[in-house]
C-alpha cells in the first residue's frame, strides 16, 4: 500500500511555502513520529513527522514551491506490517 505524504494546513495561507529538505533519504525506512521533512514559510522552518511506518519513495523536488494539501511523496507500507508499535 502507498500512503501519500500530504502537506498539512500550517495556518499560513497567504505565505509562499518552499519545500526545504527531506530529513530521510528516499528508499529509507521511516517510522511513525520520526522527523521526515521540512518546509520554509515566512522565514520559519517547520518540521513534519512521518505518519506511517514504511519506505520513503516518490519524493518531490527540494526547493520547489508547495501549498497546503500538495502530495510531497509516498510511504510504501508492507500490508502485513502494522503501523503501530503495539503487539
């Protein structure tokens, strides 16, 4: 299954938002709660966490303009693997 990584509402609708950096390289494993990417808006850098366990893939270009609701990439999950750490 592929879960989209969507830029959430950051409360800065009239400000240009630039994708800053992926904090994990494409193809790497990610876990819920790990810092995943950052964006720059109104001279502030905002860091977002992964919302699923899996493999980071199909990422957007660093430095591109983005807006709330844009799909920035995907996390490929193993359908046999749970997205929680509980047994």
